[in-house]
C-alpha cells in the first residue's frame, strides 16, 4: 500500500534524526550518531517483523537503510552549528512515534491478529527503537521518564482509534491518517502543556 510505504519512509527519516539528540554531550562522532539513528528508526520495526515472522522490512528494501543514514548524517551536521532545544527535538520524535506505531498496528491487523495484539505490537514498534537508543547511550529510556509526557499512552490511544475507525471503514488510508493524527495531537499537546500520567512514588517509613 502506497500510504504505508510513504509513512514507513517518513518514520525512518524522523526517528533517525533523533539519533543526534541521544548523542549530544557524549562526544559521539558521526558514526556513533548514524548507529543511534539506525537503531532508533529500525529497532522497533525489526522487533515487530521478527515477532510476526515476516521478512524484516529494511532487509527487503534497502532504501529504508539509505534514508536513515542520510537523515542521521544531516542531523549530525545541523546540530554542529545549531543547538536544538529539547522541545524542538521532541517534535520529529513525535512524528516518528506516530508513524511507526500506526505502521506496526496496521501491519499486524492486516495479518489477521486480534485487536489487543495489534495494539501491543503497534506500541512496541513505536517505542522499542527509542529504548534501544537510550540504553546504548547510557540514558533512562525516554518512555520511562516522567517529564516525557504521554509517550506510550499516546501511541496506544492512536492504535485503538485506528482499529475502531478501520472496523467502520475497513482498509482505507483514512483510518491510518486518523490514528497518526490522534498520536500527534496527544503527544504535542502533552509536550506543550506538560500533561502526563501520575508518577509512582513511595514514602519510606522509619
């Protein structure tokens, strides 16, 4: 499907660009940024395809690999001259999250799996690459940080909305675009107004 192919390329580009964010302040060279970009952009989709027992998408089509390398390289050179604020870097990450989550959900759904499985693999597709990126760069994964607002929650909500819309209008590109829109709106609104879930805290009793 053309819509899925375009979204997959956009997802790779947006997520690969966040590799420079993970490498900032760590004296990571160009190769390191490219590796972080590749892991971020392709990690979630790779895990998804392995779990679904289907050909891994970037191995079947090497153009995704080329797009990711170019995006990571460009972000590296841009970041050398412009210090990007955290909120600005979160915008391409939000787009990558929306695109990858929706692709994972729709791909699982088209293979005939149950709704809950589609949501889980959709969210896994969206967040797993970022988790691998943060682990490699020695950081607490983005999805677990309290000040990174409505990350997996936005992804799960968008996946559920996609399935509901697709149940009414089966296999139309509009259902994917609506799901992407829901994730983007939730994520960007949460970033703007710092909306998040309650944080788990305990008090020590002496």
